[in-house]
C-alpha cells in the first residue's frame, strides 16, 4: 500500500511526485496545486450527481466520450463542480484524448493524469484518505461548531440574522436561502449574486452539487419552503456535503417558526376581512388595520375570489406564495377563498400560477378604508365570467361597470334570469339548441351577425334565425333599445349568477 508520512493533506502534485504512482501529466499542469479531498472511481458519463467537490476522478475511460466536442463538455462540467483532476488508467477503455480536450484541460486548468496499468485505484484512494485525515477532523470540528451555534440559538433570544451569520462563519459557506419566488426567505440572508443564480438555473431539479458548493431543499410542513445554496468561501475549506445538509436541518428550525407566524397572521387577517365583509368597523379602523399588516396607505387594493377546480386546492399555498413575495394580504374562506391584496401584477402572478386548477375573479381597484361591497360585487362578477368561459383569471374593467346595476341578492338575480333568459334556457334544454350561447356571442360582437356566426362556426343565416327565435321566446326585440338592454342585462345576470356560491357582504 502506498503511504506518505506526516502529510496533513495532499495535492495533485503530491500524487504525481509519488515514485510508486509513476503518474504522467497529460494536460492541466497549472492545476497541480489543487488539494485532493477524495479519490472517486467513476465509469459513468456524468459522475457529477455523486460528487461533493475536490475529487480526483479515477477512471478506466468507460465514461469518457469519443467526440472532441463531448470530451470538452465532459471536462468542463467536472471542473465546474469542483473536480481537481482526472486520472486515466493505461491499458483501459479510454478513447484517445483529442487536442481540443487537452487544450481545454490546460485552459481550465484541470489536471489530466495517465496512470500505469499496474497501479491500483484502491491504493490511490487509501493514500488520499490517510493524507487527509486531518481534514476529516476539521470537518468534525465544523459540525460540532454548527451544533453549538444551534444550541445557543435555542437557549437565547438570538436574532435569526445573527444565527445565519454565525453559521456562515463556522461552516465556511456563504449561505443563501431563497423562496420559490426567488426572494430571501429569512432575515439576514443576502440576495444570491448573479453567478449563484446562474449556476442554480442550469442545475437539474434534484442536483445537489453545483460549482463551488451545494443546493439543498428546505421542506416545512410538506412544502418546499426554500432552497439552501451553500457556496464555499475557500476552495481548500474542508466543509463538505454533510456540513451543508446539517446547515439545512438547522435552518429548518427558524423556517418552521416563520411558517407558524404566517399561519397566525393569516388567522388575524381572516378576522379583519370577515369584519369588513360584514360591514363592521369604521373606515379609519380598517385603514389602520391594513397599515399594521404591511399594506401601503396610498396603494390601491383589489378583492379576489378564488374558486377551486382541483381537489388538491390548498389555500395555505396561496398564502405562502403571497408571503414569499412579501405581499400583504387578507384571506378568508367563504366556500370560495376571498382575498384582499395590493393592486399589483405580482399579486396576480402569485395567485394565478398556483399548481392546481382555479377560477379567479378580480375586482376593480379601490382605496384602503373604503367600503368593500362594490369591489366584492365586481370580483363576483369576474368570477362568474371565469367560470362561464373556462378562463383562469378575469379582471373587472370599466366596460363591465353596467353589471353594478344588477341586484347583488342571489334570489333577485335568479328572478332577473328567469324572467329574461329563462325561456331561452328552457328551450335549449328541451331541444339541445344553443340560443343562449348564440346570444352571448352576438352581444360580444356588438350585434354583428357575420363575425359572431364565424366564431360559432355556423352560417350567418342560421344565427339570424336563432335570434328571431330569441326575440319570439323572450318577447324582447333586439332592434329596439329596451329589448336589447333587457337581454344584455339578463345575460350579465346569468354570468354573474354562475359565480354565485357564497353570500355577499351586507353592505
């Protein structure tokens, strides 16, 4: 067995200069001073998922590609993930290294070594392990320091910012924990620099090793709350994957505290929103409550109604998505989920892009402290449109303002629908016809027969015949103003009623 006495660690040069190895440097001589943390046998095309960084790859060549371009990519990927060298056994299955690959190894630099056939990979691994025994002790010390920091955090009122800073110092990692929205999830954690964001963007979902460090999921209550990215401050640092995993466990504790705080704030917000929906509380009290919850005094708000179309629907997920973006909100469940959020596009993105199917209706903007009855009705109208037309999100616009002339009481709405549209609905049901949808399409096209017929996929004479049937059944002529207004409001009421699942506010 090969041995080196009294060596606190070993570099690639140290291995090359060992008389027993008889290793020959093929390329990448400028990388010989790199410390070797471990010797890893790899005969696969992509060994990166199994690496921590600092490895010397030992291979018979089965994983080395044939083509020059692929050899360059292979070496570049190994270098990006911290590999310090590749030792290729002579007499194995390695294809010839191309001039392009050798030039790339020099450029990186990444040491490429040629090993005699008689040299055992086991002997090399033992040599590296014995030489790095001190490094293993250093890693153990780091783990103990991380544990002591956790103990102190739990036993004192240490701020989270201080916990993160101490963990970074004792571990030798720069720490970044980002929410699924890309924002720092805990106070004291910096925004990742562009190069870290870039390296993570090119990594696969389940990849642990990235250039210079590791990325690990932080899971709370079954949800991936954040990703921990740990970048080594010093390439010679003994901190490895085990330390990064330990850090992820430690940071899970303040994350659980954060999630408990979010749930408590959600319950408080539900109480405030229920009071608003019930018409209780002065406008001054309402504005004060909103400011205390992080709403900007001059920022307009919207009411959002969210209806589940999916058994996986989780209102807590919507709360977390808003919190991840640091957006204040009020959430309450009244069969559908009701939300009051700032009138910003980011809030709509957070709600609309959930991973389950929803229909979303959004009101027009209103000022904090104003009555909620009108925006509630607008949101309900928009939800009705989303449900009726199979759309994911519909916003109330000034063009929809006429719907506010309709009653908000469900029974009265049904009366309007029964009186105006009821005969058409019953005729469609009995004959399998499409009078209601034809009328809706015609009104959407401002009574222009030909474009409406084209959208319906029928001849314009067929649509004209259907409209004569509508006029006959409803008793309302489309060419006269009173008939047109009645039919238009009747269709608006029908669409609004389709979004009606909860009682409206009392105001």
